[in-house]
C-alpha cells in the first residue's frame, strides 16, 4: 500500500521542497572568499615575481647623500697676525723705540743723580749746591726700576695689540706718560727734601 499522492516508493517527496520566500540562501564555497586566491604571483611585487621566476633582482637604487656643507674656516695664524693698519704699526713701533731710548738715558741719570739735581736747581734759579745725595741715590734706583718695568709692560701690550690687528699708536704714548710721571715723582721726593731747595721755597713763601 502506498502513501498519498506526492510521495514515491522511497518515501521521498517527488518534488523538492522550495525554501520559503525571504529565507536566506545557503552560501557556496566560492561565495565565502570575496577575493580569489592569488595565483602565479598576481599580487606580488615586481621584485618578488623576479625572485620566484629565478631572475636576478637588481639592487635597490640608493640616492646619493647630500654633500656636507663645509664649516667656516677659522683664520690661520698668519691671517690673524696680519696687521690691519700698516701705518699704525709703524707709528707704534717708532714710539716704542723712542720710549726705550728715553728709558736708557733716564736710568743712567737716575743712578747718578748729582748732575741731574744740580741741573734742576739751576733751571729753577736756586743758588747753592745739592747735598741730599744718599736719599737721591735711593730714589733714583726706584725711579729706574719704575721706568724699566713700565716700558716692558707697555711693549708687551703694544705687541699684543699689533698681533690682533688693532690700533695701537696710542699705547706707547699712554704708557710713557704714566711711567714717566711716576719716575719723575720719585726723583722729586729727594729734590724737595734738599736743604738748599727748602730754603729757596721758604724765601718764595715770605715774599
């Protein structure tokens, strides 16, 4: 005895059951992958394709580095020592030489102050003779040392400025004025302490 119409002998419906309208359809294996699997290096870079094909891959081209900028060159010692003012150099050295000659002649007079003191008395119109020799000789040595040290300091300062190319003509003038004044003051101490000079000054005060 068979089932009702619509069933076969095997019990399977003769017509397949259709899914209801609006029901989702089952996905096929091809629909699961949105992008086909790459074959033969389709998505490989040109370098990878060459490597897989057994071809030589050229080395990557490296951009040449930018040449470094040359640093500012410091002036050479010869350039640093070059005088900026030749006339100033000549004048400064000439004044320095004149100062040296003045120091030598002054030191000779300071070490033997008798003639110097007598000359000074005659210039002022003082009668009599100078008698404060021992004190004058001591102060003469001090004045000579002041002049020698002063000229050495002035010369060192002058040469230093000349090497740097600075104006230097005024340095020997300033140095000479300062140290000549100091040495002159040293010699005036025994001069105004001499009895003949003191008597002369007293006479002037009483007039």
